[in-house]
């Protein structure tokens, strides 16, 4: 173990309430020991939940682990605590740029630059955004891989709906009533992308289900579970304007599938609220 | 209604909480046989169930999860449960919300086997 990490760990062990966790987690992050950095950051955050720097640090580790959804929430929280936190402003600018929202990225960097006009990295990041290149979430460390074209940016926007959920990239799909994909993706068992085909067939299913339920006097439909020969599916409505599809292999029991669908529906519902 | 169909539906409707059962032609949505409580519009339900089944079957085939075998439309005041027989006939049950879904599914599968 490098001496500085060892020394900081010892300090933290001696005084768990100290803010040395910030330096330790950052050092672990820079050395790409991300799991260890995450543990230290979470532990520090539990002790200092109102410290903007702790949320900023946690967000940077999450970004390195490609958990952009939660990173966004953490930087957002940091800004609620400290509205002029330049680290959070820069981090959010990075995430906004990644999802193609250049205006928001620029606005966050401009705000940060007003707070700290002497920070050369901010001016540099703003210049990069204006040129269409991604700003670094953390200028001190090379950023995670950053998309530079619109075609690369688009899938991330979709994936964010179910970020952190199992099967987010191959077994969860969020659609509007017309069968347009709002987020997620589906792959068949051979790895082929079947998102658009499934979405097209599911268009109108929610209306059909609603009509059937009404005709039978069953009230509103709350879910549709279906067993296939080689897999199971579950449909839910996270909002009246959206439909969620969960697909899993046949080995996943229906009850478990319902639990997964409920979690995904909650994530989708939160995501949909943010789009308004 | 033939005895075989009647017996198949009897088994389903005997499950506590089941309000009715039907055999529906999967391709055109017409009722083949029914045992429904008063007030349930059999032909309309059959048509909608068949249409929903067709959409689901196509979506599931596209998703690569194979043929649809059983589906369960969950509603806040009840449920619609459907099993596909090998011959393209749908065995449909209308049930209360608190019905034993596992038991209904089992009886629907038996009925589907019986009607071939």
C-alpha cells in the first residue's frame, strides 16, 4: 500500500469524524482504486451528510464508475447545500454535455467561472464546450471516456432512465403510447438488439388492456405478466403516458419479475417527472 | 356446448374467485364456449382478449422469449388470465383481484390440454 494512502487511512481510523476521508477517497480515486474510494466516500458521507464536498467527491467516484444517474443526484445535492460549489457545477456541466445538453453545460460552467474567475480549468472547459468538445468532470484527473458526437451521446440519455438497475441495457424498455422508445433497450438471447421491433408491437397494448379492463368492470390495469417458452415479460404503466417492459429469462419467477418491474417503474416514474 | 368443453371450463370456474371462463378462437376472437357470471359481455371480452393476445404474442416473439403460454392482466378490481392451447384456442378466466393466480393458471393449463 503506498505510504500516503496508508498514512491517510491511519489518520481516518484514529479520528473517523475527521475530514481526511475527502483526501483519502480522492487519492484512491486517482489511483483508480474505485471500489475502495467508493467505500470511503460513502462512509464519509454518512458522517457528514450536509457537507457539499462529500457529495462532490462521491459524485466524482460514481462518474468514474459510470453511474451517471446517481452522480447527477449527488452533484445536484451538493449544489443545494452550496449553490456556488464549483466542483459540482463543473461535474453537472460534464454530465449535461454527455447527454447532449450543451446549453446547460455552458450555463453551469459560466456560473462556475463567475464564482471562481481565476480557475483556469473552468475557462478551458468552457472553451472546449463552445468548440463542441467535452469538458472534464475533474480537471485534475483524466475524465472517463467522453463521447464527442451526437450519435454517441444519444444512447446514454436513454440508459439513464434505468441507471443502476439490473438489465438496464438489455431487458428494460420504456415506451410512450405510440411505441416510441423513451429509454432502456432490449436484446434477445443472441445479443441482437430487438428494441424497435418489440416497441412497435407493443404500441397500443396499454390502450387495449385499459379497454379490456373497463369492459370487464375491473377498474384500471396495474400490470401484465406473460410467460413465454423461453422467457417471461412484465408490463407496467409508470405513468399514464408511458409503458414499461421488463424481459427476463424463464428461470426468473413471475413474483421476482414483478418486484423488478416495480423497481424499474419507480425509476421510470422519477425520470419522467424530471423530463417535465 | 360439448361435454369436453363444458368439463374443461367447469374446472376453471370451480376455483374460488373465478367469475367466469371462456374458450376463444385465437385467430378471430370468437367465443367457442363460455361459462360467465351475469353481466360479463362474453363476445366483447373474447374479441379484446384475442386482440391483446395477438399483440403480446408478436411482441414476445420479437423479444426472443418464444411463444406466449400464459398471461395475466392485473387490475385493481380483478384480473384476466389467459392460456394458449396448442390448437390456437385461448382459455380465458375472469377473476377477482384476490384470486389464487397459481391455481387458476394450473386449471387453465389443464383445460387447454383437454381442449387440445
